C-alpha cells in the first residue's frame, strides 16, 4: 500500500469517529441546547418588572385607606332604638350617606374615607343627637353609646283673669279714684293696656258717676250759681226756681254722662275713659289731652275718631232744647253751640286729667300709654 492511500484512509476513519460521537456530545450538554440567547433573558426580566408595576400602583398608600364607623343607639332607659336614622357627613358636607339602626340598635358605615366626620342621629319622638370625630386611615371607628332623650318641652302658663273679669276688677279700682280723695274721677284709666269694657260695665260706670253723692252736691252748687246769676231767668227765683235749675243742671249732667259715656260707646264699641299718657314732652301730652274730645280708644284697642263723644254732645244739646226756657235756646244755633261747648269742656277735662288730676287723685295707677 502506498503512503498516499494510507493518509487518505486515516482521515476518513477520523471523520467517521467524529460524526458518530457528535450526538453523544450533544446529549451530554443539554443546557447548552436549551439556554436562550442573552438578549431574550433580559427582555423576560424587564417584562416581569413591568408586569408588577400596575399591581403596585393599584394599592392605596397606608395614610389613605378607607375605614368604617359603627355604633349603637339607645334611649334614656337603655333600650335599643330600632330604625333610628343615622346620617354621615364628611368634612361638614352631607353626601347622602344614611343608614338605620337594626333590632339591636346597631348601625355601621363601611368604606369611609379617612378624615373628620359628623353623625346626626334622629328618631321620631326623641331629640336628635350629633356626634363628631375623626376617622384615621384604615380605622374601624366605634362611637361611644349614643343616647337619644325625650325632648324638653317648655310650656308657658299665663295665670290671669278673663278679659271681662279683669275689666270688672279695673272698674272697681277706678271707682275708688277721687281728686283730693273726694271728687269722683272715675272716667280715667292709668293702666297702659286696660281691658275693654263691656256694655254692662259702661252703664255701671255711668250710673256710678251720675248717682255719686258728690255729683249731686256739685249739681246743687251749679244750680245755686245759676240762680245767683239769674241764668235761665224764666225759672224765676226762690225754691221753685232753684229746683228747676237743679233739675235742668242734673239733666244736662245725666244726659251727657249716659249718652256720651254709655249708650253710644256701647253701640259703637268705643271706650269712654280718658287714658292717661304721662310720658313724652309737655307739648305732645297737651295735644294728646286736647284731642281726647275727638279721638278715643276702641274696644279693639285701636285709636279712632271719638264718635261717641261727638254724638253724645249733640244729643245732649238736643235734649236741652226740650226743657230749657225758650228764650234761652237762642234759636237754631243753640244745639250746635251747646255741642261745641260740650266738646270744649271734654278737651279741658283731658288737660286737667293729664297735668293736674293725676297728681291730686289718691293712689292713681300711672302707666304710660301711647295715643
């Protein structure tokens, strides 16, 4: 065999050995065949890192985790209140969060954001209750026992007489009012808000004034003065003339008192009394007193035109025309002039009541009133 053939056979033999040994080598190193390239391993780790980020973002920070609020509602006896309405306000704003207590009086709010809160608890027939607190992050807040009490009721009791009985008492006091303790001064009220008079009271007051002994004595004095001045000369002199003058004078007083102080005030529902003012400037008090002849207080407590006194003045003058001597009536103007004289006398009496008689009347009840 030549050398060239021997080399060729040797090379072919070595090639066969390597080819037959290649599967064994590959099976002996499996990690090499399964290990991915370096760039694929890096990309997989980055994907895992990115994949975990959303879950971390979805978790709330510890200081902002929601919590819960619960408690129990009872009454004063300690019994559970069923159905009590509990409203939850967060940071002073009511967001419509509302629950009711169960059979055990328990209530609860879940998923409540941390921060200041206020509970308003109410139940029919009981006073509502408010509770405030601050919920920490993730806290299960349990309120102290909440007790609803029966609301305090304030009842005002006014102890007093009915208006009619009060007027009766006031009239009795007014009938004791006398200037210098002697002269009747019944038609003045020192009460700021005297009770309105009934028709019965008005007639009783008129009769009391007209029949008072001092009134009868005063009429006698007027009759004597009239006779001394020969007033109503047709009546003559002597006892007969004095008696006629006395009768005419008393008829004037009686008519003016009853028509202007009882009949018309009852029909028109007006108060015949003078209401003492006692406050303000002297000018305002003087004008108030002068106006009393044409302005009065109604039974409803309101000031109004004094129709009673005006009609009473003209009515009294008309009656005088029936019994006074014909030559003293002075024609058709007698009634008008007599009525105006009567109105002037009423104004003068008001001024005296406001500035003089109030100081001379025994134990007057002075109370300022406004016209």
